């Protein structure tokens, strides 16, 4: 898929078909994740791709979105704040690094014809315990991964481009 088609096609998909993710797609998405830039190249992240039904059920039990359980894969992205680069005025960059990684995941999945949806509305202590993620790692976001159902996206609602992007000069 052409790059701008990927950008136009990507949506938050909140409904999934009962169909497995092809191994080839998983490999390509993993490569896109591997190539994500991180500050000072620290790579302070791990992406866990849960296919195991029991693990997925344990994670879904802690997330307030019933459609998550439809997905054949649940991705949990974890970051390690202690190994991420520190900003000069203090504070770990881990959330920025992890967000770039997650968006590589999302866009690569879109290019593979697969749906995703960023999820941050959950209690991290509960989901991390269910996913077996322990210190220094802490989840940053979750996403389903799978073939989306028809009509599983809300109507697009974006602000005017000249409100969001200011070209100066
Ligand atoms: C950081 C972040 C957190 C999000 N968390 C959730 C979430 O917890 N649950 C959910 O249903 N959607 C979540 N979303 C999806 C947004 O609602 C969605 O991206 C936005 O409404 C725009 O729609 P689109 O992605 O289909 O273009 C999140 C998106 C981002 C970027």
C-alpha cells in the first residue's frame, strides 16, 4: 500500500473477525517495530503479542472494551523508564519512544490490511499483572490486532488542517 494510502486508511477499529493474523504479516509488523526510532537509540521497549487464548482473556478482563476480546492478537507495548533517555530538564522520554513504536505497529498493520486501536483507558497495574509484565517494565498502551469487521470505525472527525498545522513564513 502506498504511504499516504496507509495514512488515509488507518482508523481505530473496534470490532474484529474470527480470523487469524498471517505469520508473514506478523513478521513484517515486527520488523516495522524493530526499526522505530528511539531517543539516543536506547530501544527501551518490548512489544508483547498475545495469541494465547487464556492470556488474552486475562488481559481483556481488565480492559473496559468488550470488542477487545474479539481480536486474535492483543499487543501490549511496555516501556522501561529507567533505561530510556532523560530530558535535559528532567523526566524520562519513555512515553514518546513508546508512542513512536506503537504508531509504527499501527501503520504497518494497516499496510497489511489489519485493524488496530490504541488503548490507554485501563489500569496499568491490573493489566500488567495479567500480562506478566513486571518492573522495570510498565505497559504504555494496548492494541488489538486482527481483521476488522465492516462498520467497526466511527465517522472520521478531524479539525481543519489550518487549525492543526500552522505554516509560518
Ligand atoms: C494515546 C491514545 C489513546 C487512546 N485510547 C483509547 C482507548 O482507551 N479506547 C478507545 O476506544 N480508543 C482509544 N484511542 C483511539 C482514539 O479514540 C482515536 O484515535 C480517535 O478517536 C481518532 O479516531 P481514528 O483513530 O479512527 O482516526 C486512543 C488513541 C490514542 C492516540
